[in-house]
């Protein structure tokens, strides 16, 4: 449903029946999401069922993420909106200013390289196992994994911010271990970065403030409108819960 809602907001915006949206959400139960072109054979479906996890294919690229004990954000806006205008890398770096500002409000010593530092990196099955250009890091360890897709003149960018817990739990859900290494040396949770536990609500408020300040936004809290809710239900039943979508690769 989370992926259905993100895509529904995009289509509603393209249809002139929605508004640019910044969304914060969590996953219940925990869910393994695959990148758009990632083989579904990477998923250990029996292990997911045994652990009580679901799994889904994202509309965006990248590798697998276990959405558990985290905050997920999404930004949906028209391609000509100044804050997302330009290429994928340019818009990603601009939107990252909101993430950086919010994390700094919480006290995180976050950093985003200004130059590409990884080219043609080998990819494991897990997202946080793979170095990415312009990733947000703390002490050299990846803190946020983000991805973007463009459809119908709209931009959808979403990403995962692990709040706490063992990042290596993802490997219990994956069949493919080739190229995978422990994430503990390559990634970090927000609790580890801050040296204290933070609640989902505290992080939402900080990121909301960060986006408002860094991107000069006036944010208004709202719920899905009837058109968005209808589209989300359709996409949930016809795409994100179907083998035709989830097992397409």
C-alpha cells in the first residue's frame, strides 16, 4: 500500500487532481522492497513468511531494502517545479538539502560529497551494501538510501532512513549473497549516529522543519483526497500485490 500511495499521488498530480507532496511513513508489517529491475529470485520468500515480513517491487531503481524500524520519505512534484528541475542527480542533490537540514536539527553530523566518488561499483542484493554517488553519510557510513523515478511529467523520489536496529537483518530475507557484505561497516542507523534513541514523530518534525527551511516550503498537513485514495486502492490490488508486477523480473 505504501508504494501504491506514492504512485497514486504522482498520477493524481499529473491528472490535475492532486498537489505536490512530502510524505513520511512507516511499514507494518516489515517489508522487503526490491528495486524496479532487481530479480525477484533474490527474495527468500519462505524466510520472509517465516519472519512475518511482506515483500514488494518498488517503482524506483536500486537494490533491496528491508523497511523495518525506519522512517521512509517521499517527494512527489512536477518536473518543472524549481526544487526538482533538472536531471536526476541535480534534483536529488537539491532535495537532499532538506534531508541534511532536518538531520542537523536532530544533531547528526551528516555529510554529502559534492563530487562523484564511486563509478561502476559492484552491486550486491542489498541497497545499503552498495556505495552510491552523493549519498548522505555520517562518519563515512551511509545513512539514507534514496531513489527516483519520472513518469507523466512528474518526479517521485523516496528513500529510507533507518532509525535503529540491526541492518544485517535484511540478509535473512535474501537468497543472493554474492557481493553482499555486512552492512555494519558500511551503513549506520540514526540512533548510532546521534548516540541516542529518537522516535518516528521527533524525526518527522525535524525533517519537516528542515525541508521548510532549506527549500523555502510552506507545508500543510493533510490526508489523501478521494481521487488519490481510489487510485491507491486500484494500484494496491492490480499492481503491488500481484505476481505480474512483483515477479516481473
